[in-house]
C-alpha cells in the first residue's frame, strides 16, 4: 500500500514538474498547483461585501461560481495558477508627466491585449497536459475576467501574497503580473501556500491612492478605483471626475509608491508582448480620433475592448482637470462634432472646469444647437 502511494505521488510530482517546465517555455514563469476544495473563507468575505454593497462591480456576482471550483468544472481535481509579468523594468521613481494635457496609461494596457495572448498559451498548455496523460482530461481556463478568485487561488498555490493594495505580490516581479487559472480533472500534488506577508507597517499605497479607493488595508472600494472608473461604460459621475486627474486608462499609483516594487532588480523574464503604445499620450489627440483610427491604434490592446467613446470621455475629463485654456478649441470641436453624447457631455464638463469667458460663450452656443437631453444637462451644469 505504501509503495503504491509513493509511486502515485511520484507520478503526480513528475507530471506537475513537466507542466511547470512547459508553461515556463510558453513565457508563463510562475506556476503553482492547489486543490479544488471550496474557498470557504473567501465565500464569507465576498458574501459580506455583497450585503454591504462594497462588492466589486466587475466581479462575478454568482457566489458558487467564484468560490466552489466544481461549480465551474464538475470533474475538477486540481487548479493550476499561473502568473507572468507585464512590466519588468526597475522602478526608481514615480514617473512625471511632461506637461499639462498629457494623459497616462497604466502599464498593463500599453502591451498587446493580454487576454488574447494568455488564451493562446493556456490552450497550448491544455493540449500538452492531455498529450502527457494520453487519457481523457477535462479542463477549463480563465484569464482575469472569469469567475475564479485569482488572487486567492494564486496565494493558495504559493505564487505570492496579497498586499495592502489588494494586489498579488510575487517574489520576482512584485505586483506587475497578470494571473490565469487552469482547472483540470488531473489529480496533481498541491504546492504549499504562500503564508508570508511583507507589507508590515507600511501604508504608502493607502496614502497615495488618488481617489481614496484604498480606504483600509487589504480593502478596495472598487467603485472609486481609477482602474474601474476609466473603464466603466456610460458617463462618469460628475462628483468623481476630478479624481481622474490625468489618468486616461487605469492607474499604477499604488504600485509605483510600493517599496516592494521599487526594490525589484531587473527581472529574469520578459513580458509576453512588446509595448504597442507609449505610456503618455496627448489627451487632445485622443479626442480627434475617428472610429477607424481608434481601432487601428488601440484595437490590439486591452483598451480596445471598450469603444472609442470611453477613452475619449476620459480624454475630455483629463483636459478639464488640467485647467489649461489652450485646450478650449479642441473641447469645443468635440462638443460640436463628436457623434457620441457621452463624449460631448464630458467635453461640456471640461469646458466648465477650465472656465473663463471663452468657454462660457462656447457652452451657450452649444446649448442653442444641442438636442440630446444628457448633453444639455451637462451643459447646464457646466454654465
């Protein structure tokens, strides 16, 4: 009996080692395995947040699908958690913008859309696992936007720990990683969970958060997070627009100020794709984009999963927040000609935020010709 169990363990360990080696060859350097047991503690936390109204808006709402792996794959025996960096250069100081009116894009979004890149690699990993076992194997995988609680699973699989900014920290890449999960019917030997936590008494991320979304350690008010606000559909509530500052898409502030990230050496791996965009873009140029130009420039990035109006809305708000009257003409053109009411409304707000006689007259002129109720409301509020 003992000898048979030892042989079974050797087989499980050998297969796991091959899976990790093949994943690394695909550019997925961090791989851990955990069991498929229900995540009871996470379910309590998520349920409480739903009751409190603080549950993340973009997260899976049906609790069993989040915390009970068998609800997603009935035959699941093991969960393979994977992480890969999207940024590997050392951070020595927080980036400074060159001038007013230039917006910033979060580091993850300047590369090729990681969802597509990861899906292709996880598909290849699935084929590899099936080829190794030469028997029926059931699998499902997700990247970022699926139901699994990826950070909890990654910590349970030993990839890292969750910091006070609610992001997963790995030893090699800090928090600049994307996560993926592969649920499988293969019974693999679990890795030990990560039990360390290196934040200590540090509260820099909480103090630096530009919107106050990090209101307590290990807790984020997702509805205030700039990553959520810059991606949400529809108009950003007026009382939250000043929070954006110069952020065109996403936010890296809580990661940039983190001593753990700043102490990283040059990483022994490279991101899964080269950058397609600069991190800093003139917001006025975004407002001038046609639909076709937007698709050509942003369609292959994670930004492209939202329509052009979302990024142009953000660009108008960035220009309003900078307060520079040089941008009144481009905002006036947007208010007059942009086909999307949400963008025209944001442009009206931005003109009101910049203020002055010229902006006031342009708003009055726009009021006389505008017919869309939402835009008219924005103009009235801006006057």
